[in-house]
């Protein structure tokens, strides 16, 4: 689903999970996917929820964490739901 929806945006990267429940998505640095950024409310309005990636980081010596990352869960959704969720996230 990520390959389909983000094929035309090569700066967006993600892990190719070999198991587990999550994939890690990295947007270009100018995309604020953090909890106070514009993507969270837009995604929620579209019916999609992700975990802002900054919650998975320890702040550096300046207190900074990346704000352009997201953790996506695929553990409870089927393939159709995942495709639709990724489509909605891309639209957001």
C-alpha cells in the first residue's frame, strides 16, 4: 500500500517489516508529523490514526527529536483496510 500511494514521492521512506505489528514511515524533513503538527488533525479528519514518531525517540542533547516520522500499525487491519488507511494518510 505504501509503494502504491507514495510511488510518486520518493523522499518518503519506510521500513519493510518482516514481522511484528508496525512499519516506520519517514517523511521529508519539512513535513511535521508530530503531535502538534498539521498532519495529525488532517489524518484524524480522514479517519486515520498514527503514532507520531517523535514518541519513539530519546531527545538529543538539545532536546530535539525528529518530527517527520510516523509509526503505522498493521497488526489489526486486513489488507483492504491497510490500503484504504494508507490512501487516506496520503490524502491527509
